[in-house]
């Protein structure tokens, strides 16, 4: 291995701030040379099966020829134009597709740069909607504990105030109203008494609440928890009863990950506003969308400001929209439900039995998502090193070791991911305490 390799990693360690890590004692980073299919190829020679889909975004694997072609074709026409006063075919096609495939009633679309920004947009939509009706008193947000919606300021305000990683900003964040996290798991018997506190919060606070935001069915970074669809169905009814907008954050769950095209479909509900991101472009470029009902868009447009007060520079970037169109087409042209179903079946057969291991508190599977919840917090640096040695890329956090691989993964590659998890669970040095 050349000195150049060492110099690059040392420069990275000294100067580049990676997510959720310290600059004084940073977690190790691994230099990537290339990626193909489900494999991330390191400059040090290892080829790793990607169990994370690069934080849930790479749907069809890396370096996919169809997605590559979409980009190269678009780049020869126009890579970017401002969206103020201009439009283009890729954005129009993507908007048409999203209107067709998302839950009923979502027929106005605002494009933005990332998932966190799509949440900011959704929150601003909700607040400006009520402001435009001269109901400025409805200015608070309600959500559930254990939620996660991003790292920008308004998004942080609706993440769990204890487990959401943002406690140090508590004094400057908007004060939201938190309901208990949904308790009944997706495969458990539903009990109506779970709604008692939620009912009370709506009754007491609906006059000041603009919107309720929630991750449908899957609470992701807040614990990889899979909750019962009846909770979401009841929440939709409460929002209707008390005149509160319902925002569904489908950034992580959209486009098939849970076994439904959108997680809202588990409860057969439509939100008033929906956020999409992550896998929208198949993991190629950053792009997000916030969809809403037409009456929300009309009310905002006829209000005091006469427009929606937001406008990202790279809004509806043609390259991103083109690859998003290709990725969604690729998904819908295959029997994606069968593909997700086979991944789910194999994870159920191989990952769920790991619950008998001493270090394991719980295992669970939904769609192409597999989760091992441990009894001890993982030692990220050590467990990451062991996963690399075992030929896989899995990035745990807290007490969670989870996988959400690209849909093109093969059965033997799933087995290798699960076996790697099984191996580290028996190694005390991979855990703290």
C-alpha cells in the first residue's frame, strides 16, 4: 500500500469532519476506491457487501447501467438550471410519477435538496397554511417520542428530545409537544388504551397545533421500531377530528423498503403532507420532495405572502430528477414486492433466530429491513473494524445492528451479512460494558 494512501487517510482524519464523530478523536474512516452492485471496494483491497444501502439510499446497487445511462444522457442536455421561472421535462415527469404512485390526494409537489430540508419545507407549509387562514395561534408541532426527522433546526425540534441526538440545542429549538412513542409492535395485538394519552394531548392542544409529524410504521434512527398500523390509522382520525395537518415522513420508508410502496399503505391512510428523500434517486444524487394536498397549496398561495416562502438553488436539479425517474421506473417495472418479500423471508429465517444469543435483546424484520437490538451499546470503532474483516459494511449505532441492503442482493450475500452479525455478537470487545 503506497504512502499516498496513508497520507490521504491522515489528511482526512486531520481536516474532514465526518457525521456524528469527533474531530479530536475521530472514528476511523475507510478509503473507497469504487463500488459495483452490492459491493463497496476499498483502496486497501477489501470488497465489502453493503448492508446499509449507504444510509438507506442505494436501492438498485452501485454503478447500475440504467441509472448511469440516465445521467449521461441528461448531462449532454442540461445539468442544472434555476427552477425560478424555468422548468424542464425531468422534473415534470418525476412530479407526474410521484402524484400517480403516492397515496391519494397528494397532487402538489415542492422539490428540495435533502430529506431534512423536505421536513423543513413540510413544517413551513403547515405553519404558513394556518397563517394564511389568520389562525396564527396554530403554530406548534406535535409528534411522538423516539422519532427522528433530520438534523436541521426545525427538523431537530420534532426529534426525540432525549434520544434524538440534539439535546444540546434544546434552549434554541422550537418547543414541540411529544406524545408517547407507539408501543404495540406491528405483529402484536392492538389495544385501544394505547391511545389514551394521545387523545388527551389532541384534546388539550389542538387549538395551538399546526401539524403532527410522524415516520409511518418504522421509527428509524430513533430505534428501528416497527409499530402497529392501527396507531397510524387512529392518528389520521384524530388529525381530522381536531383540524390538525398530518405530515408523513417517508424519507426512509418510501419506495418499497417496508414491503409496501409507501409505509402509509400499511394503515391505508393518506397524509396531508408527505416527505420523500434518500432512495428517491437510487442513491445517486441528493434530491427530496414534499407533497401536499391541493387545498394546502391554494390556501398558502392566496394568503398574505401570495406564495410559499422557500426556494433552494438546486431545486429540481435536472440530473437528480432524471436519475430519480430511471430509478423509480426500474423499481416499478420489476416484481418489487416479490423481491422485497424474498429478502424479508430470508432475514426472518436467518436473522430472527439470533435473539437466543446472550447479547441480544430483540430481533425484528419488516420488508427488507432487519434489526438486531443488543443489550449493550456497540463499540463503533471495534465493531466496524470486525465487519470489514468479515467482508461486510454494516454501520451500527447505540444498541442497534441493522441492515437494509440494496434490492439486488443475492441470498448468499444476505447470509454473509447475517453471519457477520452473528460473529460479532459473540465478541465482547465489540461492545461497551
